[in-house]
């Protein structure tokens, strides 16, 4: 059985269970719990290994009650799979619905499928949930076309010193999986690399752990928590990240190693990643235009450019993250922990003829990967003539300084109509950032005056 049949078949069950009031995210939870238990049933030992058989032996009446109890036991600290089942609960409205889904999964003979088919089918579920759920699982999903293009540029495992791939905003683990798959294709193995992630929300973290298991990645771990509240760990690593868009509860992280105090979440993730890059490390970070515009850019970029090398910027096509954040204009920053370069190369993939709401095409970023070059640190010889579409432009450090580090103001566009203006939401967030910083400065000044009066 191939993905062309198994993926849609798995997703079809969601429509059946929606009649019971189960939404896309809840269905994704339940299908992954049950798929994991089916896989575990083929392995000896452990509570998870016997759970599927125990459920099959139960009569229909009372099945959801037994299932709920099993989920609680599997999520306990004593369970060998507690990280995957932490907080797990049944969302089935009836015993009959649970039995129906189990019967359908048995008909797939899931455990007998090859691992690559299992993994592809699982990613099909994530993709569908992202597209259909929009504000549900979608916020954790980065298009595979984009993750594959970024990984092809950074080449995890390319250098002897590469020891770890890290994603501090891991979501469902898309970047980590793409890095693993790339290295396996290149060398036949990925055992030399550790795959590490951090995720703030339990559901995507669980899906990431499940994703790693389905892809048979041995050294794979995603911790639960806020990476921005933890000190950076300086190590030689490849960092790939698509931090969540939006503000961080209007709070400035209490980080003494951050040089720019802001509530802008993406700017804070950039600071965290720069601080985490060890010698020889390299990174790719997805950020919205708001991080490259106004006060945020002026506060973030000058020091970032002194601490590392920003050698490449990819301006992503409009609608890259449609449908769940269709209007946000985004970019990818490529960094290396090296002496700053005098040149920054920008590839503008944004000027598509369409209205910008179609998914990324399979080859849409192929030219960018080609002009980026074979060197993972962006050191390959480059020229603007490499790009037949004339999207590839070089800027000097002087050019960047002249626009006060607001990369969005650099003149690479051919027509005035192509100039993008930040979304109103982004402008509001930018104004809120500036106000927060000003208020805190005022509070510090007031405290100093009070102390002097005393």
C-alpha cells in the first residue's frame, strides 16, 4: 500500500469523526495515539506494547473508558513513552466510533508497512491538518518545499564538526526530519548527528516525537518549554527555525545575553539563535518583514552583523504560509558564526504573477538553491548573472548601513509597484514594541531619580 492510497484513507476517517464533534486537531491527536499503539504492539515489552491488544479484547461497551485509562497510564512519569502521551485524553463521543477507527486501522495493516510509507502517510496527515485546520495544527507546519530548500543549502553533516541539528521552535519537527532525510540521502546514515528541538506547546511537541519515531531517527529529542526563557547553549551546530509569528504576550524576555530588548518574538529568537551558534555553526531563520523594518531592524541587525555573518536573505513568495497566515510576508536569514562579511546577497522570490495564495511549487525555490551555491556557509563564488530571473542582488555593508539596517528599504526592486508595505498588524506590533521599551526606560529613570532623592 502506498502513500497515494494510505494517506487519503487515514484522513478520510477525520470526516467520519467530525460527525461526533471532533475537530481536525482532536482527530490528529487520536489517530496518532492509535497509530503509535499499533506500531508498539509489534515490539516486545512495555505498557505501550500491550495496549493495542488490550483494546482489541474489550467489548464495544465501555471501550472509551478503558482507552482513557490506558492513555493516562501511558502519560505517567513511569511510562517509557510518557513524553508522547503526556496529557493525552480520549475525544471519542462514543464507544462505537473508537471501535470503528480501530477496525479501519487494522484493515491498513499499518505495522507491516515500510517505514518510509508510514512516515510519508504521517506527514500527509500533518499537511492536511495544517491546510484544513488553519488556526489549529497549521501554525506548527512549515511547507516541505521550504524546509527541503533550506536544508539543501545548509547541508547538515557536511562538515566534520557538525554534531547537532537544533530547532528551538520545533513545531511538529519538520526541519529536523528534513535534515535527517537529506543526510541519509547523501551518506546512507544520519547516526553521526543529534537532532534536538524545543517546543512550547504540548500537541506539536508530541507530534514531533511521533514524527521522529516514524522516521526511525535514533538520537532525536524535543523538550517542552520556552526556548527564550533558557540561556543559550554555545555549541557547534546547525540551527533551523521558523519561530511562531506574533507577539510574546507583550513581555520582554529576562535574558542578559540579549542586546535588544523587545517583545517581538521573532527578533528574540534571532538573538537566541545567534547566541547559540558555536564555532563553525550556521543557521537559517524564517522571519516576517516586521523584523527587518523600523525600530526592530535598527535594534536587532547592527549588533547581529557584528556577532556573526549574515550572508544571504531569501525573500519568500507571497502566500508561502497560506492558508493559516496568508498575508504575512516572510524571509529567511542565513547566518554563519564567522567574521562578518562586507556583502549580503538577497534573492527576491516574492514577485510572483499570481495573487500569492497558491502553495509553493515543488521547484519554485530551485533557482535559489542553485545560486546559493554548494558551500553551506555561503562562501561559494556568486554573481548576479547566475539568476536568469534577475532576482539575485548583492549589497555591501555600506548599503545596509545607509538604509539604517532596514533591509526592506534596499533598492533591489525593478518597479515602484513592487514595494511592499508592512501589514497593519505588523505596524501595530512594531509601535507596541517601541512603546514597551520606552515605558521600561522611563521606569528605570524614575527609579534612579527616587533613589537620588532618598
